[in-house]
C-alpha cells in the first residue's frame, strides 16, 4: 500500500471519528503521543551521533536517517491505530498490520543505526513496489492532473532509502551494491523537480508535494511566498542532482528547505487543527519531514559520485 493510499484511506475516517469522540480520547491523540516520544528519542540519538562530526554539512546530513525514519513510524502506527480504516484500502487486515509493523521496525532501525543497511534497502524496495503496483496502474487508468506527481512522491522517498542503502553497502560487506545509491539519487531528483514545477503551476495547494485535497490554509499569510520558495529550491536542487553538480550541497539545501517548511508551515497546521478534525495535517507534516530526510540521505551518498 503506497503512502498516498495510506493518506487517503486514513483521511476518509477522520471526520466520522471526530463526531464520536474528542481528540484527547481518540486514537489520534495516542498516535501523536507516540510520534512525540519517538521524535524526542530520535533527536537525542542523532544529536549524540552528529557531535562526532567536525564538518557542518556532515552534522546536518547526520539527521537524514532520523528525519526519514520518523515518518515511516508514524505511517506504520497509523496502520495499527486505524486498522479498521486502513483495511478498506488493502486486501486483508493481516497485510495492513504487517506493513504497519514493518514500517515501525524500519524506522527504529534507521534511527538507531542497528541493521540500518538492510532496513534502508527493504524500505526502498517496498516503496518502489508501491510505485509499480499502485501508482503506475492508477496513472494509466486516470492520467489526470497531478497523477504523475503522486507517483513520484513514493518514487522520491524510495530514492532516499536506496541512496542510504547504497552508501552503507559500499562501506560494508555488500560493496558491489554501491551503485544503488546512484539510482536512488535519480529517483529522488526526478521527484523534486516535478514537485517544484507543480508548486509554481498550483500555488493554491500546500507546498512540498502538491495535493488537490490540501489547499493553503486561509490563516497562513504569504501563500505565494511559500509556493515560490519551495518551487525555486526544489527545481534548482533537483536539476543539480540529476546532472551530479554539487550533489552534496544540493541535498543539504533541499533538506533544510523541507525541514523549514515542516516547522513553519505544517507543524502550525497540525497544532491549530489536529488531524482528527481536519484530515491530513499529521500525514503532511510527516511527509514533509520524510522528504527532508530523503534529501539528506542523497546528500550523504558516496563522495566518488560527486563532481
């Protein structure tokens, strides 16, 4: 089940849940508590790990696995907390539960560094399978506006995971699989170039990955500033990665831009309107942070590929 399908299946049940219970007594509350605890743990572990780095860029890149892994844990927890809703989009509840547990396990592995090479490879392959099994058929059947963007969303996340898998493989026992990092860089770069262009074409949608169901909130000022900022950064960084020019710097810049949008755009949206009341805010926050992590993972690929 792809990330986009996860968003859709869970979002459809939020309104009905809100009518039955308040946010403080809902599954969304406990999901948010889990996300907050995991975030605090990830920050602690990553700060301690990055302290050993002497280069500023390396310290920033060190946050890549955590920023990428935390959203996977959030999506995985959603599979468990909202199991009755998720099963509407998959063949059986056992598959939804399996995917949820697998995503949480991958997130913990990436954050702690324990068996991170295997977790990154499996996460990248799983997300790529989502692209082939879900988004390619959807694109063929419904080649409408933003259909390609939805496909590239999972492809770019897959690229981030493969970039890390290839980098760790080169430094470990699977040195012959180092080329996977290059594939991951192309996957990610193609995605963010498209996202950047769509931010210019559809400035009315929330930035990062444009979603027809998520418009710019009226209470957030300077809509065009967010759209233009993300559009310029994503196109420039994506093109740089595609031609392998200053890839490390481009990845860091894109990662910081995604992180800034996460903190100054999506976090206020979630605080003002918790996800049980207006579907999608926590998902979009996690997605934006995941894109930040993927960008940093690409920035951390082997230096032999840089020009």
